[in-house]
C-alpha cells in the first residue's frame, strides 16, 4: 500500500482525497452491512435463531448447510478485506498509542470471534448466537469509530 | 515494521485460515473430494439427477472468484516484501506458482464439461495445492514476525 510510504498524508494533495473517499465508503459499507444483515439474516439473537433453525409457528424453514456456508465464506472475505484496509489507514492516520492499539485489537478479535461464533452456532450449539450478536455489534461500532477517527485526523491532525 | 502492522498481518493470517476452512467445507458440501464427484458435479450424472453445468453457469460461479482470488493472493503475497524472504528465487517461484494454481483451479471445470475428464484431477489437485500454498505463505509470514 503506497500510502504507508508517504510521510505527511495530511499534506499530500493526492492521498488526502483518496483516503477520504476510502473512509467514507467504508463508513457507509459498515452501516449498509448492518441494515442488510438485519433484513436478510438477523442481527438480534431471536431473528438469527429463526434464520438458522427456522420456526414452526411462522412456517419458516431453516437455512440449508450449503446456503449457510456460502454466506459465511463471503462474509469472511469481505470482513478481512474491509478491516485490513481500514486498519492500515487507521494505523497510518492516528497516533500510535496504547488506546488505538487496543481499539485495533478489539475490533479485529471481535470480528474474528463473530465469524467463529456464527459457525459454532450453526454446527455446534445455538447458545453461540448471543456471542455472535454481541461481537457483530462490537466490531461494527469500533470499525465505525476507526473510520471516523481516521477521517478526523486526516483533516485536523 | 510498526507493532500495529504486525498485529494486522497476524489477524489477516487468522482470517485467511477461516477462509480456507470455509472453502473446504463448501467444496465438500457442494462438490465432494473424489474425482467421480467432481465429474458428476460438472459433467452431470443422470442416475443422480445432476445436470451438466453450462459454460455460462460456470462463468457466473467463477466471476466473483476471479477478483477475489486475485485480490486475496496479491494481499497475502505482498506482505512477504516486509520479510527477509524478499526478492529471493524461492519467493519469485512461489508467486508464479500461487497465481498459476489459482488460474487452474478456476478454469479446469471448463475443460471438464468439454469432455476432458483428466481436468477433474487438476481441479482437485489445484484446490488442495492452493490451500497448501496459502498455509505455507502464512507460516513464512508468521515466522518472520515472531523472529523480528
């Protein structure tokens, strides 16, 4: 990533708008991801449970193993790419202190935990649904903070 | 290299493993790991009520993978620039091998549906070789970070 080699990103006339665009798109991606998940898959434990295991009362079939694996596989790819680019930008634009390092670690650990918890919820036990839901919100909120904080530092640092 | 960059690379390796696990489970669920199952999936099998895949159908399946394979491979390989293996003959060979394996993995089904049954073996071999190469690259990266 070329921007890791430029010394003063805030003063660079090309990198400043490019990174602004990346951060704005990342911000909207994170919001859109939660909205789409809310309507298609569920973000709260009750709705996730219905998607994964179906509901006899509402005549909803459980998700097939094949569909679940497709969703999981796609999610892993998108999360890793979004968080890789966001982390690299965040590291470069914010102060390299303990607080930011902690935020970076919690975001990446909770995102990985959400993916592992989702697979465990489907294959092992429904009790992992709560862990998935919590970690999903945690990494989304922290990633939003990382995007906003990077954007702020791009113009104010 | 900054400490935070090292963390990011380690997490990326973790995500890569999850990606490999999900790909293996998906392959097993949809196709299967025997040559017969690969042939049935792509060339069809009347006794199992499986239709032969069309070229357009295959293209639809590999379309997102063309971009994803390219991006993922580029990202994981470019981390090697920050290691002591940078610009060595072994790594140059590895770079070519990973990209060629990825291309074979994606294109072999097109030969299979056109009667070249041998490409079912290529499909399986390239799938496992690609996974093994990613594990090997991850090991090189992890080892470099630990040693640094």
